[in-house]
C-alpha cells in the first residue's frame, strides 16, 4: 500500500504517469480506473500528449481546463475547497476574474457546483447522499488533489468508453474528502481529441471504521448559468420507442426521466439534453447527457427559483442502496456529457462519434452487416428443420446472407412451442431439430447462408427443468407471490452461480455448430426486487448487482466468441442504451415493424445512436402489430435506413414482391457502406412532422443516400423540398433521376423535390460526386 502525499497531486500535467499515487493503487497492468492504469500507458506518445494537452491545471487560480475538439470545460477549486464549474461551451481560451469571483460567493445556491451533497444549505437535487453510522446524511466534500492520466481507463465490471491509444484522450481524477465521515470521493473526467464530450463518473471509498450506506451517487452532476432553457427527452412504450419531446424547463421545477424496473425501458431512454432557449436543429448551444448503463436510472433536470439549472444522472435511488464496508469502494457507471454549438444535429454528430469511436468494439464494429432474414413474424413457433432449410433456400434467392432462427427451438421435457414453457433449458428440441443446432447450421450453410439463433438467457419459465431444480435462482421476495410476465420470471444475475450457468449453457450452444449470430432478447422487467443470495440489509443492492452480473456474462461471452455478431433486443428497443453497445453492436430497434410507426421510432433512435447500431426489417402486410398496409417500397426505404433485414415467410410472397425484393436487396448491398459507415444527417425529424427526411454521406464524401417520406396525403398542400446536409458546397453531384449535375450548395440550399402519391410514401435519392468544383474538376 502506498499512501498518497498531498504534494503529489498539485502538479501540472505529467504524461505519462508511471507511479501509483493513491491508496490502493498497485503497479499491476491497469485494467480499471481503480488501478489508475499507471503502467499500461507508460512511455507512450509522450511528445504528442504534452504538445497538445487536453487537460491542464492553472496552479495560481486552481483552475482545470478540459478541452475537446471544439469545446472547453473549466473547473475551479474555490478558496473553501469546493469544486465548481466555471464554464462549459465553445473554446474561450481562459477564464477571467469575474467568473472566478462569481463562483466564490459563500452561498452554495449561487455556485455552479460539480458534485453537490446535502449538508450545506443547497436546496437542489444532490449528487450524493450517504447515511453515516450516526444516522446523519452526509456528502460535503472538499478538494484534496488531482491526477491527470493519458488515455481512458476502463471501469472495472462496468461498460465504459475507451481510447484506442493514450494520445486520443486524457483523464482528470479529482480527489475530494469528507473529513467528518472519512469518505473519499474521486471524480473522473475524460475528454477525447476527436469530439466535444466529457465522460464522467465517481468513486466513493470508505476510509472510516464503520460501514456507511450509499443512498444516492450520481454519475454526473453539473450546474449551468441562470437562463431560459428547454429540455429534449424521450418517451414511448412497447412498439413506439424513442418518441421525441421538447419541453420548457420552468423555474422552481424538477423534471425527471427514470426507470426503476431493472432495465432502461421502452418508456424512456437514459438521456436528456439541455437546450438554450433559441437552440434549433442546426443552431445554438445544447448539452446532451447519456448514461452508459442498462438498468434502473434517473436523470434529473432542475431549475431552481433563481433559474439556475442543474442536470444530474445516475443509478436510481428509488431502487438502489449500497452498504459500503470500511476500506471498500463503490464505482458509479459513467455518463457522457456532450456539447454542441450547432444545435441538436451537432449533438447527434458528437454522440455518434463517441459511440462509434469509443464505445462500440469487436470485429463487427466496422464490418459490413449481413442482410438477414429473421423467422419470427414469418413462422413464429411453427417450424422444424426442413421448414427452416426451405426458408433459407428461398431467402438465398432473394439475396439474404444470414438466416436467424428466432424463438421456439429449445426445451426437451418442456418444449418451447409457445411462450409458456422452456426458457432456461437451452437444449435443442429434438422433435423440431433432430439434427440439433449444429446440423441445422450446417444445412443452412450449405444453402450459402450464415446461421444465427435467438436466446433469452436472463429468463426462466416456471415450466422448465431449470426452475424445477433452482426455484431460488429467480429475483423474488420470500413473502410475496412471484409476478409472472409473459409467463416468465427473471433469473437473479447478481448470483455467481446463475452467471456461470448462463455462460456455460450459451458456450455449449455456441460450440455445438457454426453459429455466427446471436439475438439476445430480454422480455420482462423486475418485480418483487430481491435476492435469496443477499442479507436483509443488502436487498436494495439486488438490481445493481443484477446489472454487474449481466455485464460480467456479456463481457465473458462476447470476448470468448468475438466473431459472433451479437444483436441486443428487449421486446424491441426496451434496453437500447449506451451500456449495451460495447457488447451488442446491433440492436433490434422495435417490435413494431410497420413502416409509418418506424419513422418516429427510427428518427428518435438515430438522434442518439448511429444507424449501424439499429436493426430494421421489412415484414408482411397487413402489419402484425398495427394492421397497417404500407407499400413494399416504403417498407424497404425505412428498413434500408439501418441494418437491413427481412422478417417474413418468403414462401408467402408473390412473384412480383420477390422480384422487387431481389432488386432492392441487391441495391442495398451496393449502398450499405454509406448507411453503415457514413455520417447520418437528420433533415427533418419525424416528431410532429408529416414529411420526415434523413440522409447519409459516405465516409469518403463521394456518395450520399437520401430518404424522404410522407406520412399522410394532405389535400392541395405543397410538399416541402428537402434541403440536404453534409455535402461539399463547391462540388458537383449527379442525382439519380436528374439529368444535369447539381452543386452541393444548390442541393443544400434549394434542395430536392420529392414526389409523393399516397399515405406512407417514400423517395430515395442516390448522389455521386462528379467533380470537386463547379467548373468541372474531376472528383
Ligand atoms: C420478443 C422479441 C421479438 C421476438 C419474440 C420471440 O418479443 O422482441 O423480436 O424475438 O420475443 O418470443
């Protein structure tokens, strides 16, 4: 053990750090922020990092400056030892005395506090609440010191952002202490060179002699200057995920977005954005907050009576409490804070960059995603080996590359022929699959397709061999009836033996044949939250322990089977969040496959998440969820705006539908690099808009794909032109269907004129750059 000395902290940037400084730090190769990764980045890229420090400390004013690509974030240690936020926004170079004095006023209400507690007369929502052995609430932390690290340390046991090499990012760790309780608090801040993002998290360590109870511990808390603000957030439900809402933030009010049933949910996303009053899609300042976590969370936006806003986000204290024994630490999930001076579209750009470059990982991150056919809406539970192979044969003719066998393939004593039985028993049903998964995969491969499978490993049906053997393995409270949802209960993933059961059964399955894709589903929420594996005073840890267990399982499996393409699902988009992205590069966006409904769902989802993380399928009409019959063309255009798939029985298609499908899939394969690897631009959101539109520009800037939609025919109303984005003003582009090339400036200022005939109609335009300048220089 090495005790830190205060003098170690007060120093200018030192890159790299090779000595562990804080208590508990070891000289192990770093795996997590706990170890301060002092070895991993040693000796790397020193010159570059020193030349362009992203984080610096002004000793005189005790001010930290954190710089992103086009953003600065200033923190200050007041003479009283409080940590305050001086400024966050476009680069200003330096902060001056007026800002410093404003923030050293004695009343906490007037300060922009970085991690407020409850003790010293601040009426706003706290970031931290800890109950002490004496029964008091505490959380008044004073500055002790800091450390600057090159790169971005991983968080142990939690999904977290990463930097591919240490020169891409720097991390500031500010240490604070509450003397009365001997609690130590590390606030972690990472900035990346390529984006305008501050990634934050907190870690509390109990240096006292008695256990304390953590009642609330936010991942991020930041105060803003008094002004008028709006808030962007998402609401929704099953089949209508990610519905955008923009509301006013009112003085003297608190807006909460939260989930408390163990997953982030269809009804909300762990995201909110604070917008200055005049901020639009393309102009003005906006600050986005996104939590890298997939369980119960709370995001709070408060504006006090003096119009000072505070945003905080983290684990939801309604369903979380943690007993922290002496010497132990607790690390929060991390939150991503994004700044944009270019309105909401700027926010989208920053989020997509962060998710693409610092959260998604594995071989599939940048590989073309296969065109898949999922059997669910085509045949539901009604299939056998031969039928699946026949579907594969037909699918191949349409151009499909991956056949996904959805629910219903498992269970021997309790076969899964409907949703009443079988979950938990991950063994093939021999009546349906006599050659097993291995045999089926081989036969599907023979047809020239990859093979993939559906699983729902976090669940168990009471009608299963697993439940008969281990009734205490489910989340439950001993004195209450166990609420079933979709006839199933949730396994208690906080327990190591449950985690190991899942890892082993999934490994057995994946080892049994050439399975190249897994759809990992999760179809219910937590009720009667409680664990048979925990003592009474730790029952409130059940939900977070579940998440830590889930992340261990996902980390183990995705590392053990890196070549498998993992797609997440939770009855559609019920767990589509940054916390799931490190494991699942692709996610089923919604169970609702109706093209019209999908406009709002996909435009809301793509505001935050890159389209390459979204799955979108063409299904049969009338649509199975809402009975609507959208044209095949518009169903294709919606699904081609993300990772494309079919979800139908090809034997039920007419010859002309098959012909159209063949053509469109062949076309999608030619342009999918634009959608999957290019930049996404929302041209007109689907929220409250009859004519949504979006487009993609290819990574090399030479191609673009535009999708424009009409929800409903409006009698004698003109259709607005679609003004494009992300093109080169000077360059000339050939637009399919238009004879003469058009300039980038024309396309972005005058725009294209889509033609619509019916309800839920669509247009797609492909653009190719033909010259770099208006006078015809070749591209
Ligand atoms: C959930 C999923 C669907 C499908 C079914 C199978 O509802 O969201 O896509 O996989 O389960 O039971």
